C-alpha cells in the first residue's frame, strides 16, 4: 500500500474529486486546509507584518491506496492540479507498512 499526499490550490479540489472518484478501486481521501509559502517567493516581504502573512491557502489531500492504482492516482492529481504557475503544489508518496480500517460493529 502507498500513502499519497498532495498539497494543491483549493479551487482545483472539486475537479480533482471528480477525476479521482472515476478511478476503479479509489479508496477515498482525507482533505484538510493548509497554508504555506514556497522557497521561491515572488515578493520579498518588507515589513514583519508582510513576512508573517505571506502565506497562500492550500488544501492537503491524503489517500491510502493499493499499490496497483497509486501511480494512476498520482498522475491524475498532477494533471488536475497543474496550472503551469509557481505554487501549484506538491505530491509525494510513501510506503504504508500496515493500515487497519476502524469500523463500528454492533454487539448482539
């Protein structure tokens, strides 16, 4: 299994959700709000206020998926998230040694 994490522009999320749900076996995803700044700043902050508020809203996506579909999911994320602009985001993949679904079970 693989964990796929991505940080993308929030306006790309609705289309990404649609594209990923079309992948057979798509396991679902977790979305959270994120803010960040890149190493290549377009603007050098001139005051402490600018320096502390020089962040861009992003969303973070986390998916734990079978190895068989991980590459396809990554490719689709990159295709949908890409605008050709600096700050489009980042995708990275790590191995998952073990994952356990937590399900509610009814006794009796």
